[in-house]
C-alpha cells in the first residue's frame, strides 16, 4: 500500500506537533512495506503538488490538530479547492488536540466523516486523541512517551488501511475525566493558571486583566 499524507496544521513542520506524531505513526505503518509521501499545508508553495498528489492517490490520510474546537482555517481553505472524486479513493484522518477529553473531539470527528463523503471518498475512519499540547516543547525522552503510542496505531493502519478497528477506536482514552479531576482542574484554572495567564499578558504589554468586560 502507498499512502499520501497531508499534515493539516498551519504550524510549520519544525514546530508542528502533528508532524512529531506522524514521525512515530509512519514508523509503525511502514513495517509491513507500506510506503508514503508527506506534504505540509503550512507551506503554500506545496499546494499545487498536494492537489496533484491528492488526485493521483487512492489512500489518503489527513492528520490535523483541533483549533478552537474545529478544523484549522488554512486546511479548510485548501480543502475548498478540491474537486469531488468519482474514482475509488479512501480518505482517513488523524485528529489530535491539546485537551485530553475525547468528547471535545467528537464534533470534529463527525464533520470529517461528512467531509469524506462530500469529497466523493470512502471514509476510512478517524484516529482521535488529545493530550498533545506539549509535544514540541518536550525533550526527546518525554516526547517519545506522548508520541510513542502512535507507532502501534501506524502498524494497525498499515495492516488494515483504515482506522475502523476496535483497537483504533479505543485509542482515544477517557471521553470525560472523573468528577474529582474536573473539580481540581477548574480550581487550578480559577487560581494559579489565571494568575499565570494574567502575568504573561502583562509581560506582553496587555493593560487590562484577561477577564475585563468593557461592554458589560
Ligand atoms: C489557535 C489554537 C487553537 C487551539 N484550539 C484547541 C481546542 O479548541 N481544543 C484543544 O484541545 N486544543 C486546541 N489547541 C491545541 C492544539 O490542538 C494542539 O496543541 C495540537 O497538538 C497542535 O498541533 P500542531 O502543532 O501540529 O498545530 C489549539 C491550539 C492553537 C494554536
């Protein structure tokens, strides 16, 4: 199998968490002889080449981060330039995010399933997982702890050619945190984190507190 991969993050490759995830994922995927080519949406100079490859390939994988509960605007702009395909092509997705609870990615997942149909593609499923905020900031060992599990998912994808197996579905982790974890997080966000964010804002020249409501 040959897979055409699009990194749908607007961040340049060097700083993209999605790219680090793909690094591990493709290691596993290629173990059985699967090959791939990868493109970056963040580099507009690649867009013509991406379109050309999109029309020539039968197995397409778009890996994307969740941006403001949604698909990144730059990727959307690119997708709007694609024509409906009439031939046999499978479109699968890796959807990843900063916050860890699976539930906040489900709306995006439902959208991606619809998108595959609208582009005339067979839907190959979406690998859904959060808790990826810090990947690009971590040292190699810590990073591997976060991205390492994607290698196994790459293996699964290499075998099945999609993300429809139970193993891939259960990769997400918890849909919601237990009540006591939510309570603790909310306390942290209302106290330490709030203070920290305000300090950052002040150091960047912001004159008002972050919860300033001038129109109230
Ligand atoms: C502008 C922006 C919006 C984001 N919105 C969300 C969000 O709504 N939910 C979430 O869990 N993570 C959100 N994140 C975090 C990213 O999904 C996460 O850091 C991801 O790993 C970034 O991947 P990338 O570096 O390849 O772009 C956001 C990040 C940015 C920069």
